[in-house]
C-alpha cells in the first residue's frame, strides 16, 4: 500500500509490518531513514517515522499491525535535554558517565536509549549500551545481560551486536536478584574499559511491589550511576527512589513516559523471546561435549563425586528400592540420582535416602528431566559464547549433547538456566533454580 504523508507528521507503524521509503527523507528515533531503505517491524514492536517534508512510503501491514499518522513528532522535547545533560556530565567528569534508566514496563525506556544513542553516534561519538532487561533482551539472547559499543545509528537496539554477555538463565530476576546484579556489575566493569562517551543501562520494568522496589533500590545503590533517569507513567510513582537514594545519587532526572507507547501483552513478550532464541540458535546442531572436560555452573551436577558403580549406589538401590540407576553423584550436601525411567513413590524413597545419606538434599530424576534445559555456554571467565539447549546427557559415555552453533572445543563451562525451551525457541516452562 502506498502511503503519502504530509509535512511535519509522524507515521506510527506497529508490527508486524514492513515499510520502504520511496520518496523523501525521514528519521526513526533520531536515526536517518533513507530513500530505498526497507525496515521490518516485528509484532510487539513499533517505529515512528518523522519527517519535516512529505514522504512516500510503501507499507505492508500484517493482520495485527497498525498504521497511524500524527501531527508533529512523538519525540518529547525533554529527550533532547537528556542528550545534552549526558554530554555535559561527560565533560564534567572527563569520562563516560554511567546512566541508569528506570521505569515501569512500556514507559519507552528502550526507545529513549535508542534515541540518545542515535543522537550521540551522529556526532561521531561511541556509546556503550548495557541491556539488563533479561525478559525482553534486545542486546544478546533472552535471559542474558548484554553489552554493545554502538558506533552507528540503529532503529532498534536488537540491531546491535552483543560484544559481552552474562548468562542469568531466567526471564525474571525473582529469586535471583544477586545473580542478576552481579552479572550487571561484571558487564559494567567491561563497559567501563571501552572507549565510549557514555554508558546507558536499560533495565527490566519491575518497579512495583516490595520485590520491584528492592531490586531497583539495590541496583541503583550498587551501580551508583552518574545520572539516574526515572521515567514515570503516573506522576510520583518513582518518588521512593528519589527519597531513599537522593543524597547518594547526585543527579536524578525525572521524566514522563511519552504518550505514544505500545502496550505488549505477556504473549507478545513471549513470542518476541521465541524469535530471539531462534536468532541465537541459527545453524545450531547437536554437539557432543565430554562431561569431564567442562564445568557445570548453577548446578550440583558435576560438582560432586561420581559414585555410579560403587557400593554406595548399590546400597541406595537396595535401601530405597530404586532400579535402573544410570548415574549417581554425591557431594557433602547433596546426592543426585539419575534413573533410566521415571520412578513411582518418590517421596518415600527420598525420605528413606535422607536417613541413609544423612543431611543431604536428595535429588532423583529420570534421564528425560534434563531435556530442553536452556544453557549458557561460557569460556573460563564465564563470558557467554552463546546459548544452547540441552538435548540429553549420555551418562554411560559421559557425553553432554547440546543443540548450539558454538563449536564444542571452545566451550569450557555449561551454566544451567531455569527455563526449558525447545529447538524452535518456544518456552516450555520454568524450572526451579538449582534443580539439578
Ligand atoms: N517517543 C515515542 N514515539 C513513538 N513510539 C514510541 C515512543 N516511545 C516508545 N514508543 C513505542 O512504544 C513501545 C514500547 O516502548 P519501549 O521503549 O519498548 O518501552 P520499555 O522499554 O519501557 O518497555 C515501542 O514499541 C516503541 O516503539
Ligand atoms: Mg525495554
């Protein structure tokens, strides 16, 4: 469909859609949109094409997509003030200021960061972007905290190439605040060593309830940003951060969320992750990794003593009447028993083994329990090489079979995620941290 816009208007395009500029020159969140360029807008994302002049656009809009024209720009004027405030801070400190963005979901945090990034790189500056929104990661795979140095304008942060990622392994920081914040600090440490004019940190939209308040309070306290940007949907909703941390964080800038913000449902967010998992699983195939040549993180597995063919395993089999044990591992605080098939009467067997194996957490699983666990594949320093999906563990031959595009030689560690995902990138359900 041919769309002709009037001068000084914004064409708002909600995905799924694709647009090509046929005539004129526009900007999308501060980045130039040139004649002949085609952009794909996935479902759950939206772009705003602004131009002072009339534009001719070829637009293909999917069933759930949307096209709307607005007078003027949808970029609030105070977004430009923020760009100036960041540059001023850089001059004052003579180093890249760390800027932390906090706001509820759908308050335009990611779009604002995209806009600032575009404005700065257009001036020939490099910008460090940390994406700590593990549920809706744009930089790096879902469940990770990603870093990228931006040198070119982008229409979306998903176009940035992740340079350094930390695997958290869950789409929500619930129960893993410390892991989430530690990961963020590690990525920030790396970001600070890069040559950039500013480090912009995107975060999850979890700001309410005691958990959200706790997370954002502690995150701000640990990072101690040079500028804290609070984005409010409803006025005063983030006053608590200002009250509590106002004397620690020297510069707090409070702004309103822009009017034109798309709300995304839980399903749309999940579908977004599916596409994202797929993107990081392109060219993946099952790789065989020697169990004894790597370490396992966020798991008991591989961190105890293999007692499969010993007297202990025999006693366990007899005392708790467990047949078909394919693997058994013992640590000071746990016993992990893997059986060929699922077994019945598990609670009773676990109680019996608690007596025999004293004070140990007893974990009994069939081999199939390991299927489809999302894993992070890391080097010796825990830098994420890529994600993978655990296909199975061959306990007889001590081989871990993982669906990934990462070559097995470079994998030094396997970090267990807390979610199951199939090879098509569809989430199958959460699992408790440290299950295995
Ligand atoms: N200033 C704006 N003009 C037009 N659209 C916007 C603007 N800010 C945000 N949006 C749209 O609203 C949606 C949600 O914004 P996003 O930045 O992803 O929010 P958050 O990161 O806070 O969840 C996005 O699809 C984005 O394109
Ligand atoms: Mg976001």
